């Protein structure tokens, strides 16, 4: 059974993950809308920028928590963005 620190880390890191996703949602929506109108030359760079921004936002908040939980939630964050 996980200890209290891991439970807190899981709760908080999931909150930070959700905050990071909310933080980048307008940029993702903008990219999707622009893609619907045609080819974007800088699509890769803009996607990378969004991914980095989300990870920075998440890391600033969650890096102090249990690293196993932190990395698990960070992977979930990246998987959500890339899917």
C-alpha cells in the first residue's frame, strides 16, 4: 500500500498535469484550427513549443514530489498531448 507521501504526490501531480493541459489548450485549439485551413510550415516547431511549455509548467509545480509519481504523471501528460 502506498505511503502518505506517495498518495499526496499522486494527487498533486495529477492536479498539476491537468493544469498544464488547461494551460496549453488554447494553443492546441489554435493549431488545430490553423491546420484545418491548410499546411503550416512551422507546425513541428509550434508543436514542440507547446509540448515544452506544458512540461515546464508541470515540472515547476511537481518536481518536488516523489520522482516515481512525478515521472509517471509526466509521461501521462506527454501521452495525452501527443495523442
